[in-house]
């Protein structure tokens, strides 16, 4: 089961491949992106300070929160998604908004709270895949792929199918060691023995790519 979470922010993707049986949750202004993508929102959640009255009127199930709260609208939406026990969560949002929001989103996606779920994101032109254990990512030869450790060191990283392989290495948070690797083939495998890594493709070409990639348990 896939849950699609629509986040707000300018510069969202104009087309997204969504499984027909997916549940769609919008985080506040993410409902505007859902409308632009032709997606019906099953649940709207947030403080509702970034949504038009017309869009709000078209959504039947709304969970409203105060503006003064201890979590972002996206975090509240992800918590709601987790309650549905999905196999995968796909976050779709803007990639041209506030830097603090984008930075917070990346940290949030790699949170231990979602460790039991495959987490992917389409943020503007970029694709983000959260990696615990092992994942095989479909791509195109020459496509950029950067690896970042979040929330602590990521140890025992092994990569296959990338131009600059890693052989049981450690990536530290704040290190640029994993920046600007390159797909050497049509897919790449990234394994992490301990910790979490986010794989970021800054300009992602999705036309011939499967909508999801397999994940194996840590």
C-alpha cells in the first residue's frame, strides 16, 4: 500500500505517477498541488493557512491544527500516513521554497519514526530516496546521485553501479564525500550496514523510470 503525501511550497512537480489505489494526504497547501495534479485528497491536515477557500471547500475530511504547534504540517501528515500502516510513503512537494523548510523536510524524511516504511520524495525536479539496509535505484547512465548521511554516521556503505564506488565505507553527517556520484548503468544498488542515507538526484528524469524501487530489510 502506498500513501502519497502532498507538501506545500512553490515549484512542485507537474506530473507524478501515483498508484491507482494510493491514499492521498495533503499537508495544508499541498492540497493545491493535489488539485493541479488531478488527485483527489482523502485527508487534509494542518493549520490551513496556505490553502484557498475554494480548494478547502472541495475536501470532505479535514484535520485542523492550530498555527502555534510543535510540528510542521508535513510531519503531521506523515504521522497520519504512518497510522495507515503503508509499505511506502511518497512525498510530493515544491523544490523552490524556503531553504529552512527544504532542509527540515530532508531531516524529517530520514527520521527514525519512518524506519519501517519505504520513504521516497519528489521535491521539484529532485528525487529523494531514503536508504536503510539496501535499495536498488533505477536511473540513467550519467545521471547524478549524491549520498548524504543524516542523524549520525552511516557505516558499511557499499555501492554498485556507480562510477565512484564505496566499499564498506562510512559517511559522516556534514561530509561531502558522497556528493556528485554518477550512475554507471541503468540501476545502482546502495547498501548501508548501520545508519540512514538519503540519495538525492538533483535533476531527475523520470519518463522511463519505474514509479518505485525495491527495498530489502536491513
